[in-house]
C-alpha cells in the first residue's frame, strides 16, 4: 500500500463490491502495523475470489499480515460478495460462491 492511502488493488481485481470493505479492513490493519508496529511494507499483488473465499496475495509483511489475510478469508464466507449482506458459503453442484439469495 502506498503512503498516500490511495487504493490500487481495485485496478487488478474483479471481486464483487460486497467484499471491498474486507479488503479495506485488511489495508487499514496493515497500514497501522506498518506505521506503528514495524511491519515490513506490504504490497498487495492480487485480490481474487477462489472457492467462495476472498483471497489476498501480497509481498512483504510478516506473520501478522498472514493472520489478517487469513481472517478476511474466513470472514468472507459470511459476507455476500455482491452486496455485503450477511450470508454463508454456498456449495451447489459446480457452484461454490458466497452470495445471498437475492444476488444469486
Ligand atoms: Zn447479496
């Protein structure tokens, strides 16, 4: 993440906007640790949906960065990827996504 706070991951991600706040949360946690907790700089390299979960890939960081990415991955199973409403991971045949009934 650059120091201006400008978000760049949206330019290379096609996740639904319901998950944008989760990535924002990840960035805020990382930003705080970079500033106040000596976390090595983190550069997000990829943000994608895989098997119904939000996956954030990055360079740099430390064990806490891994914990934050793991947290948002787990949390994404409870948030509709399209609208952000509470829902749960859906496995129906070949469909594996986290979307609510309205957005399916
Ligand atoms: Zn929805």
